[in-house]
């Protein structure tokens, strides 16, 4: 067995830990690019806290999934301001933009020089500046991943900037920051977290370290996602979901994903629909498709993994693999996850989407290679 494992340089988890950010940042830089969400929530307090420890800052806000143009613009600003540190506090889009800028600050050129699928795909040869990630949602786990997902508007696709140099120097996960998430965002991000625990666990690159991390995350996500959706002030549920998202991020960074995420980037770029909502809609369909394909031509040991997933999700030690599919579908129904037709997907787009999805790095982690016909059936069922 051969595998590699890497994660953020330091992970700090716990309620109230975000207050430690300025003091911890003091040892990493002197002038920070601060990336926040569109509302710029927390701007004044964060800027003041950084100033108190001698760190000057300039703020950039991102209100939607970041585009390659926004990354290049923020990088130019950071270079002009002499920033030697990037701090991102917000959802996955905020963290992805901050992560990409931090990586580019140590390397010449623009983001398309390094982007996979639609860019030149050159490697980031040198480390970027230190990056601090502070998530305010519990879904993407991007605080501990080595890639940044970016929207490429001219190609109507999302693609990843990917490098070990993108790993955060410090990740601070404070569940209190997620309490203000509305129910629909809690549902979308929580289903994304579950997807990022299930897919690495059954992927063709699973390893003993990520297996244990996925199991822990699945237990917490299964018991707390509905509770967090129904009562956003339930801090114990928020803590479970923050840890589930963290586990998913660590797992996907070291054991790949699968067909859900193979589709998600392409569909997100084509429709503009929320990433978590796309993952949620696809997850039970892909799980069921994989089960049929594995029975037909795959490794039977993967069926055992899907059975274990089902038993963790349902809490039933006698559950079968298909029961896990039913559990996920029930969550989608309870959370009123919209179909992808409502998001703008049409059958006329299938012939364009499938070839791009087949080339996605996540698709290559799926436990069984799916045919174009199977992928078409997945999209058709998701409409």
C-alpha cells in the first residue's frame, strides 16, 4: 500500500477560537490581504484586532463563487500593497479566493497559467505567502484542502487551482461562526460535507488514515445535520457539522472524490447553481448508480464500504448499502433540495457537460468507471 497524507500546517478547533486570530497572525506576516464575504461581516473587528498587533490590512470582498478575473485582480492589489499574508474568513468561496491569491503571490503570472482543464496547468513551483483560513460555513472543508475551485466565465465551467503549496498555514474552525447560517445554507453545505465524507471513503484512492477520518465525520454528520437545519442555535449540532466538514476536507485532499464532484464543477459553471445544492441533488443518484455498476463490473469490496456507510447513516447495524441511498434521499426531500432543471440544466446541455465531467480529476476517483450512458442517466434523473 502506498499513499500520501498532508493537511494544514496547524488546525485550531473550538468555540471562541476565532478570537485568537490576530495574535496568531502576528507571527506570520506584517501586511495582510483580508478576504471576506459580500456583507463584509466582521470587517471592523478583524481589522482593529490586526492593527492592535501591528498588522496592516487591506480588504477584498467576494459575494459569489470566485472567478479567475477576481483572483487576478485581488492578486494585483495584494502585490501592489506589499501583502505578505492572506487571511480569509467566510464560506468556501471566500476561502478559495484567499487560498488562490496566497499561492499566486509566491509565483509569477496569472491564475490561468496554473489552472487545470482550461488553463495551462503549470505547477506552482514555489510556496506562496502564509494563508490563514477561518470558515463560517460547515461544508466545503476548503480550509484544509490543497485546491481552490474557481469559476471560469468564458468557458462556463469551474476548474481547480491545485498544489500542495495551497495548504493553509493555519486553519481556525470556530463553530460559533456558523450559527448564523440560514436553514437552506445549512442544508446545502451540510450535504456537501456528507458527500465529501462518502466519496473519499469509497474512492479508489482511499487509505487507512482517511478511512478513520471519514468514519468519524459521518457519525457526527448523520446525527447532527437535521438538528442543525431545524435549530441553527444548537451549538452542539453546529460543532458536529463543523467537525464533519473538517473531516471531509482532510479526506478529499488525500483520497480523492467521485462522480458527484466530477459533475459538480461543470454543472456549477454551466448553471451558476450553488455547489452544495448540486452535490445534494446528485448524491443519492450517484450512490445508486455506483452500486449497480459495482455489482455488474466493480470490486465487491466497495459494496462493503457502501454498506458500512449505510449503517453509520441509519444507525441500523443490519442496514444494506441501498438503505444508505434511501437515507440520503430522505434528507434531500426534507431539506427541499431543488432539482437541477430548476437550476437551469436542460437535456440539450448533456452532450457538452458529459465529456468535460469525464475529464475532471474528481471523476477519476470514482470507485468504478462510469460510462457516458450512465452519466447521462444520472443527469436525466437529476432534472
